[in-house]
C-alpha cells in the first residue's frame, strides 16, 4: 500500500526534529515554502503541523510562526 502524502511529510519532519536536524527553538519555514519543498497542498501541510503540535513537537505563536518545541525526553522550557 502506498504511503499518503500526509504520512510522508509527517514522518520526514518528525524525523528531522527527533534527530536534532531541527533543534529546539528552530523557527519552521513558512507554510508556502514547506508546501513547495514537500510538494503538498496547504491543507495537507496544515494537518501535519497540527499533528506535530498535538505530539508537542511544534508550537505556534500567532503572528510569529511555528517553532520546534522540544524533543521527547528534553525538559520543558516553561
């Protein structure tokens, strides 16, 4: 069975966070740039970002952007 675009992008970004390639505090690229990079629609990317927020790997600040929150096992910043 083929992997969905959503699952492919989720796996890729999650792996970058867990490996440290995207470190804690890193500001994610704009939605537009990520759409182009992964070849997916806004809706797909928005779903992935929300999944990663639920997993507490990303955090968004309205008017500022989305940041890598922390890797599992790292102490909370707040």
